[in-house]
């Protein structure tokens, strides 16, 4: 299959050295479509083969890398500005996703683009934090009253804030997943395990970081970036298990404890299948998970796999599976009545030509 | 501003370039480029030695530039500091 | 490639075209677009696609109901349409505009100046595009007085070496500039007139044969000239301080902000290696003469 070339290279980056120019032509397009183009440089450098790659391929990858560097700088700067404003409040902040990978220098940070700054604060600190940022020049992205209410009542974050001059979206979360969803993450446990970086700044513990990425991938609205996120998980697993022999056993245990067995299981299946991630037997053993019945599990596995498998730019996407998974993620997120209402509202808005303001990444 | 004292952005983050009449600086932490004339550059280089208050800066620069350290001069220095703060090139610190 | 072979290839697996350092694969079933390309880039060096292409482009009629009333052409970059379709008889400007878009959004391996660049005696002249500069007119005029065209739109700068790279494309002229150049250089090869574009009537001037033939040959920059068209002035050249030239040039680059430190260093080196001038001109002949004197 066309997309297998990308998987092949992500699994075994050393193979880049032996690709024909025609294969490079396909690989560059596939990697670009899946937001993985800039990742190829660090992967090739780790193998010591960067200089051997065709110059035209390197030029394209460097072009993508320039974007990534720019966006990473924007995020670092935004964090600096946010911390300046919040310094006097003394509120603990926890970095999530890309910002955490960057702060810790984790493998997925290299060549990973990110457009938003994702922060976690305790629920009781939320009003003070929001007030301080609004007073300092940030503005709410969402003006529509319905969407404001939707966020505040049902989401795990406040409506995104954007600074008027810099335009970077700051997403302030108080939990990892929506309040009403099926998966209820006991957030205080994550705070307890968090690893401090500096005063009032921390990141999730390794297992929690991987679990958050897994949960986010399974319940998010947009699966277009799914392969990228799955590759993050692949790299995180390899990195954390190399640094701590107890990590593979800890991961499914912690997933049970946080009620995130299912997303972890789905993601492990997908990564195992697509990237041959070297999971230890205890990670692959279903007995270590709290899982739903076999049918749901099989359907979900199929959806995840088929939706994430890379496709050629012109081949279109697995629209139907994506749609089902979309419904699924909303079902997980909201009570059924509310789901119907929100979906109706979204279709109406879409007819009106405006994009809907639902929580994206 | 009533900050007790000011400190400059980290020296490693600033890439300076001298032109005939002015200076440019690229600030790695913000990704911004600034065009500065001599006075703000002098202020920044003083602050890179150690943090100083507005009063100290005004006095030292007045001596160096051979001007009277009066009210208008002090206001001029304070204004420049405020502009530099807006550019994230200096920030207030508590001493 | 014969015209019929070209059509067949372009409508099937596509044709590969060179744009200076870039390679483009174009798939199109619009013969008029191919005819214009053959006329303005003669001899058109189209190849059967092989190896790596920087841009995979399609220019075709959109599917579905669109364009049923009036034929349209849609530009696709890697299967995605970055902008609305144009009327089909504007497929050529659409293609050129689409390429500019593709390069500006992706080619960040280079520092991209929004400038015309020309070369003489192995050294390059940069003419930054400022509103009301008359840059394209001046650029077309210089090209027909012995200067080699690098680009009318993109100054491609290799940050690590400071070298400028050619990417010779057609020069779009608007309204009254069309007749100015036809009078100034009657030998200029021009394309069809495209009436009522967003910028008024547009006619494209072909790059000279030499510019096309030597498009793999870069040059080091030596002069930055900020042109400004002023009908009341004959021709006036004035030096510009380096810091000012730096600020103007960085504000005018497509990706200065995006490249950050890389662009800061590259443009600092560029400006320090060049002499910078303001040029006010109303008389094209006098302007060309002044620039020739400047570089001799």
C-alpha cells in the first residue's frame, strides 16, 4: 500500500539511506500530509545518514523544519509571557503535550510542530488565571454565547485565549478529558505524580504523559493528525522504557488506576500494528487491562487502525470511519441528549459557512 | 514604573550588529529584531553588567554623556526603560 | 517534446518543469496553458517526471457543479486547492500565481526576498518590491539591456553561502507598463493579454533565452537599489545607510520572521556586502543607464 512507505521509514529510519529518488518523491508528500516531514531530519541524523540523503529531499525537509522551529519559538515565548503575568499569583502550572515534550527535550519534540500552548491548572485556580490573562491582553477566541456555555459546562478547558499581538492560542485545561465523559480522570493523582521543572512549573510523570497522549488521540475530534500523535506515543514508549525498566509494568497499572485502560489498549494495538513498537509482553497482555466486550473492542481497533493508516495526498481519507469515530468520541464525551443537540447545532453552523468552535487539539 | 530595579535579557540571547549610526539586535527568546540607537544600547549594556535602578542608570549615563542629571533626563531614561520592557529586552526585578 | 506529445504527457502522468532550484510536476488537460508555457518559456524543457519534485501541481477544470456555467480552472498543490478557481482562460496566470504561492509557503530552506534580482558581470542587483516602485517595469527593461533575469518576484538567498539563486519566470506587466516596455524593447516576447484581473490588464514578458539557459547559475549580491517611480523626476540615485537598508529589506522578505535568527544573520551579511541606494526615476532609459554606470 502507498502509505506503507512512510510507516516503513518511521519504523526503521536507517532505511532512508537506501531509498530511490522516486521513493523519496512519494515519501516527502506522505510525510508532509501527515505533519511528519520535519521529523525526518532528526531521525536521519540519529542514524548518521542525513548528509547522504538526496539534496532535494533535504531541502524540503529543512523547509518544514524552519516552520517547526518558528512555531516552537512562538510557544516558548508565549509560555514566557504567560508565566510573567501569572508570576505574582503563585499558581502551579503544568505543561501538556508538545510544550511538555519541548521543556523536557523528549524525542517527539524534535521536528514536531505545535500551534497551541496547552496548560493544566487546578480547577480552583482557573478563574484567577483567566482573569489575569484577560487583563493582560489575551482575548477569548470564542464569542458565540452557545459555544462559551458549551465549553464552560462540558469541557475540560476554558475557551481558548489568544494574545492580541502574538496570535498564539493558549488552551487552559483543568482536566485531561471533558467533564461529562465516560472516562473520568482523577486529576489530583496526576498532580501528585507530576515532576517539577521549576517553581510552579511541572510536567506529567512519564506514564501519565503517555496516557494523556493516548486518551487525547482516541477522543479527539480531528484524526488527521492521528498518525503524528501515534508516532509521539511510539517514541515516548521507547524513550521511557529505556530510561526505567519498571515503566512497561507501570504503564497498564497506571492506566487502570486512572480509568484509561481502553484508550491505552487501542493505542497500543495501533502502534504495535503500524510501527512495530517494541512493547514488553506485559503491555501487550489484555489481562492487564479493564476492557469492554470483545465486539466493541474489535470495532474500535479496526477504526483506529484504518483511520490512522497513512494515505497518499490525493487518495482522500477514510471519511466514513472518521465519521464513526467522531460520533464515538462525542458519545464518550457527552450525555446522549446533549450530543444530539450539539451535533444539530454544528451541522446548522456548518451550512452557514462558519467552522464550528468545538475543542480541537 | 515603580520597579526597584531592572535586569537585561540574557546576553546569550542577544545577537548584536553595529551599523554606522544605529544597532540591530535579534532576540532569540522572542524571535524579534529591534533597531536601537545609542542611548538604549548604553542602558542595556549597563544592565548586562548587573541589575540597576532607574536612578542609578540615569546618574551613570548622565556622567558618561556629560549631561545634567535633571528631571527631564530622568524621565527620558525611564521612558526608554519602559519601551525596552515592552520589547522584553529588560524586566523589573526585586532586589 | 512535440506539442501533441506534451499534451499527452501533461494530461497523463504529468510533465516535469524546472524553476531554478525547484522541480515541478504539472498535470493539466488545458491545452491553452501548455501553448502559453511553450511560447513564454521557449524552448520549454519539459521532461517525463522522474525523481524528486518539490511541488506536485494540477491545473484543471474543477469537478462537480462548479464551472458549469462558465469554464473554470482550479490549482491544486498536492491535491489541495489553496484558493478559489479562476476563469479557465486565466489558467496561465493562475499557474504562475499558484507556483509563487507554493514557493512562498514551503521553500523556507531559502531566505526569500520579495524583490526582483538581476545579474551582470557575475554580480547580482536586488530591486526590492515596494508599493509604487515600478519594479517589474524596471526589471523587464534591464533584462532587455544585457542583464540576466534571476526573478521578478523572488530573491532566493542561500543563507549559508550568501548566494542568490535564479528562478526566471515571466514578468507580469500591468496596464500602462505594457506599452512602455513594448516601446522600450520591441523585441520582447509577450504572452496574451489577460483583461480585468484583480490588478487590471496583465501581459507577461518572457524571460530572455540567456536567463533561461543559465538558470542553474547563481551569483553573489553586490547592490541593493530601492526603486521608486516618480513621473516628475528624471533619475536620481542616493546612498541609503546600511541599517535602513537592512530594516527595509527584512520587512520586505517573505519569510524573515519565520526564519528568525537564520534570516537575521543572512540579511545582515547581505546588506554589509552590498552598496545600497534609493533610485527615483521617471525616465526608464536614464534609470537603466544610471544602473549600468553604478555597476561598471
